[in-house]
C-alpha cells in the first residue's frame, strides 16, 4: 500500500508542476523515476519515451502507467495514471469558468508569452538528455538525420518516419 501512495504522489507532483504537455514533463519525469526513486534505468526511460511516442495517448500517462505497472503491477499502473492526471483535471475543472472571463486580457496573454519559451527550454532539455543516450555512434546519428530530413524537408509522415527508423535500426544494428 505504501508503494501505491508513493507512485500516486510522485506522478501527482509531476502532473502538478509540469506544464506544457508530455514533452515538457520529460525532464521532471526522468528526475523522479530514474534519479530520485530509481524505478527505471536511463535506458528503460528512453525506451518508455520511444514506446509512448508510438502509442496513442499522452506521453505522461503512458509513462505513469508503465512505471506504475513495473513497480507495483496493475494497482501501480492505476495509481500512476490517476496521479499524473488528477491535479490537471481538478485545476481545469475549477479554473475553466474563471479563465473564460480573463483569457483575452493583456496580462493573461503576457503570461502565456512568458511560458512558451520556458516550455521550449524544457523540451530542449529533454531532447538533450535523451540524445546523450540515444546517439551512441555514427549509425544512430545517421538514422536521426535521415528521419529529421525526411520529415522536415520531404514532408514524410512522422509515423512513417518512426517505422523507417525502426527498419534502419534493425538493418544497421
């Protein structure tokens, strides 16, 4: 029972203090589940991120469900999933009416303009952290460059990019 409470509280904290979506949550998720609680290794964390990007649903919920399941089975998966979503759900429910009244105010727009760079910084931080482990040699860098160019320059569908990256990985490694 203690571990379920710990899983719930950890993911409630992640849900409460990470803004901007799942990718912005990655640095905090990594800190909590890899470095603080040691529930996953860095490699397992990267695998969770990769799998979460390939499956439907928010990355934070997928990560919470996986980590909860790994640590405490189905009850842990439920605790993690509820924990990561409960704070946001409560805040949205309580603040929606108020926000509708102030959303067009100049001060509100200024706050959003200030938050955007912070979210971008969090996403870049997550990318750098994952990149340190993912880019292990020239082949992995090559796969990343090919997929990036395919998606950016040739407008390849990102899902096809993921499939092609997996195929290239299977061939090269």
